């Protein structure tokens, strides 16, 4: 007996902010207990589709059906800012309309499920990015949902965390829909793919693991391109004949009309080939002209058994030095980077007048109330023309129609590309990158790796994506878990 359908979209139309089409007569279904990937380019509307499933957004038309009142839990991409000042215990209490009397027991079970050990009185904002990622998943699980929606669940997770998540998802006996740009992670458990096309706003459904579906899509595009090439040749031939016979009299003119009608039929048969996802243009991050010991680190504060410990180190970072900081989730990597950006670390000396370019894993350095134009302008060096700024932004797929939008309205992937555009405009002498692959479409990663390799200033980077790290130039290492 076939598994029953638990979720169905039936000819759903949806627009974002009343002027950006997301879905056009989208139809698909998800069966009970399925493990499905939701694919689509940055800004295609994947997170909006999740919000439609959750009932947080309403379609313009069409019907969204949840079978037998199935419950839904969502592990979002990033921790909402209003939760950062809550304790872990009070954060979990937000998952319930009526807080259960056995909340402590429930918290213990879900923290164990996501392999996270933190005191329940610790503030959410004091957790590392990786710990917050696990907490987001635990928040969804504590609701015991029939449908689990995961939005970029591997962001900020170390390799051990990703392995644990894969094992958990394989064993999880309910429906899971995942948004992720981590192809290797997806291929471990995906049984099908729902593809949201950013150009046509249609949805296509495929069965199979992630890699086989990507290959199937690629082959389909090739077939459609070949068919169109054949049709274009026939159309060209017909049009030449139409032009030739149209100048003749009598029966020849009738033949010209017949051929013209056939040409119109052929043009209607042209397949609407799905365009490949757009990729950002190649770029460079210009370097501030500065020399000397740009950063000198004499000690670092690490977290060991939830306690701060000071460890002496000796790291000097000059121009063209790329330092990779590693260590498990929660050891203090992001805390160290934030202290460098604020220049409030007593164990670190940063050369005066150095411009610091910062990619924050949670985009906390972006002002969400600004427009995209103002956010870019604030990073612009004095004397740089705004047309140059617009050209650079376009290279990161930030088009003119996005300039008036608030940063808060961008997708997480678009916020990531905005952050890179700002780095280019800033021309920093010190580049600090905290998980720069977070939320970024995998098609963009080789271009970003190339730009990082070519950057000639001082750089400090944290990243758990090993495939990405292997592609970039690293001159020095600091493992906070082994000092």
C-alpha cells in the first residue's frame, strides 16, 4: 500500500511584498515519512515556501493541504534576535502555548538528540553559532512535529555535528523537508527533490537521491536545448521559404501563408528550457595599502567545560598572511573574531587605521533597517562613484530592483552576497571571515574561494566546510581545541 500524502500544494500562486512573484500555479505533494530536499537559487523563495507550509504566509490563490492536521516544526536558518537574551530554558518554553510541567525532561531529551550539552540557564546569545544551530533543531524537535522543516541545518556545524545530524535524519521516522546548499550532506538521506525555479516560478518534483536528481536535471536541460536547436533550424528554413514565396503570385502566396502558419506552430513547440541558476561574477577584494604587523595575538580565551580559560599564543599576521582558526563548536572561535572586530581584546593588538572587513556568520554587522542601497553606500570609500557601487552589486546578483528593499527583506543567501559586495567596496586591510560559506549557493563557492586566494591583505577565517578550506590558500593555523 502506498504511503499517504501528508502535504499537498494545488496550483498555488504567491507573491512577496505584492510585486515579486514566487510561485505560479505550483503543484506538488509530499508523502508521509519522506525525506525531501527543497532546491532553488538564492532568492527563489524557498524560505517563503516554508512560511506558506507553516501558515505564516497565505497564498494569493490555490490550496495548501496538510493531511489530518499534521503538526509542523521548523528549525530556522538563524536564531531570531529577540531570543538572544533568553536563557536556554526560557527559549524552549517559547515552543509551547502552555508550558508543560515536564519541560526540563523534554529539554534534556532533545538536547541529547542533537548532541548538545549546555547549561539551561545560559543565555542563547552566549552560545556559539554551531551550538545555536543545534538549539534551533532541538526547538523544532521538542514540539514532536509530524513534518520537520530544516532551513540550512548544517550552517555553523562542525564535522562531528554534521555527522550526528545525518545519523539523526536517517533514523527519524517522520516527514522531513530540508533546504541546504551542502550537496554531500543532502545526498546522504534525500529520497526526492522539489525544485523551485527562480525564473518560471514553477515547481518540479523528482524522485531519487540528490546527486542523481541533479544529473537528471542537467540531462533534461541538454535534451531541451538540442530540441530547441533543431526547431530553430526548421523555423529559420520555413521563414526563408515564406519570404521567397510571399513575393510570388497566386498559389505561391497561398503556400507562403501555409508555411507561415507552420512556422508559428513550430515556435509554439519551442521548449521553455529552464535556465541554469545564475552565478556571481568573478571578483577581487581590493586591499588597503598598509604594512607591518597588522594583527598580533598574545593570548586567546577559550571555553572548556563551560568555563573561560586564557591560553598564551604567539601569532603575528602581516599582509598576505591567511590564518585559519579551527576548533569544535563552542570553543570560542566566533567570540574571538567579534572581539577583533570591536578591537576590545586586551590580548590582541591591531595596527592603527586598519580598515576591518567582517563577514559575520549571523549577519549581525548588517543594519536590517537600512535599505540595500544605504547598506552598500555605508561601505563605500569616499570619492567612489555610486555607479561603480551599482556595478559591483550587480555582479553579486543584487539588481536595481533590490536597492530599495530593506536588508531584513532579503533572503539569507542574498544577505551573504550583500556582505561580500560590501567587502569589495570597503577595500579592507584586514579581512575577518566567520563561516563565509553559510547560506551561499554552492555554484558561487569556487568564485568566492578564488577571490579569497587572491586577496593580498591580512586575513583570519573560520569555516567548517572542509571542501571549501581545501580550495583556499592558508599560511598559518590556530586550533583553539589543542592549545
